[in-house]
C-alpha cells in the first residue's frame, strides 16, 4: 500500500470561503436570541400559546446555532498525531446534537403548549404587541435566511449544482441547518400570526392552539431532515455515483495505470474527501514508475477537486495476472 503524502498547495475556492460558514451561523444565532426574548414578552402579554411556542422555537434555534458554531470550529481543526485523518466527522456529532435540540427544545414545547391551549380554550389577550414582534422577527429572520442562501448558492455554483440538489446533498450541514431553520422560522411566524388573527376574529383560543401544534409539526420535520443528514455522514457517505465515475476516469488517465479494480471514497467533512483505490499497473512498469504514477494521480485529483485531501493507492494485480512463480491468479 502506498500513501501519497499531503503537500502544501493553494486553497481551492471552497476552502477560501471557509469563514463564511461561521459567519452565517453567528448571524443566525444573534438574530434568534433577540427574537426569542421579544417573542417571550409578547407571548406573556398577549397570552398567545403560538407566540410562546415561537419563543421556544427561537430559543431552540439559538442553542442550535451555538452547537453548529462549535461544529464548524472543532471540525476544521487540522490533523494531528492522535487524529491522523483530521477532526472533520466531529462537526456532524455537534450538528446531530443541534437537530436533537431543535426537536426537544422547540417541538416538544410547541405540542405541549398547543394541547394546553386547546383543552383550556383561554380567551386571547391584546395581540397588538405580538403583531409588532412578529413583524420585526420576520425582518430579522429574512436577513439571516438571506445570508445563508447567499452562501449556499455561491457554493452550489462552484460545484455546478442546482440549488435544490446542493441543499439536499451538501456535506456542509451547518449551512443547511441555517437555511432550513430560518425558512421554518418564517413559516412559523406566519402560522403564529394566523393563530392570533383567528383568535382575534372569533374570540376563541382554538386557533392559537392549532397554530402552536402546526409549529411543532414543522419543527419535527426540520429536526428529522437534519438529524438524518448528519447521521448518514457520521456513518460514512461516499461521493455520488457520477463523481465516483469521474474520479475513476481521472485515475485511468495517469500513465502506467491500466485499471481501477476497487474504488472507495469517503466524505469526512465539507472540504475533506478521502480517495482509496486498488489499482492495476502495467506489468512492465518499474517500481520507480509506479511511485511516480501514484504521485501523479494524487496531484491530478487534487487539482480537479481541491476538497480531496487524502489519496491512498494500492498496487494490485488484475484478474488473470501471472504471479512471480509463474502461476496465474
């Protein structure tokens, strides 16, 4: 087994944008913290369970953003002697905990408060302050979502992906979480406003309780999607089939390599990909030519995909190859 050592090289486009993930998460966290406090006050004044659910939603989002920031910072630490493959997968542990926080902190409280409102049918209070808070929160959440969308679209363009496909497949789950949570927050604000309006027009607290339950359903969906994405990456997700085929074709362009018998790819982080392959070299190739072919293969893969950080090539005889003793495999 030959391992191509990592060499110093200029950062690729995705790596140069590395601080963007942290900035996107910080913007979202600050917005959610202020919004949570305002919603709590408005919910207590108006007696709206939907507003209190939205306050819990924003507080859960704030906790989520703190965990995502920890994920970005800890996952980007370089490899060391104790962690030779880097710390990339650690970001998915924190991101998975963030999705659990969204479920426990937001969805569970929303369901509880919604059921309580429906069973007690309390008379709604004055919703004026709640409407003002909802309008301000909508503006702040829109700005936070705009920041996340701008980064996601820029990275989608770099990868030549459509936006929807990028959001579905991206290993940068911090950006995915911000986009999904801010989108859910805007929908939740509209649901809360609908609950307030329904209660104001009918004098019944049922509308408010239903809005709270719908907010809970929304948060369950977001937590499930984000939790599943992070779990898949923790277990180990390869490159998509089309990219694996391109990696195989790129290796085959290297002189002295005649076949790729087995190819393994692993996404270790948003900008960390491992490539390992069993490669059949020409029987007439010298040891020196095999060594340089390995180096050339690594260089070509890194130039085409800057996220490829580690390349391992294993010289392996193909089927029907003759052993040194003259026997055939």
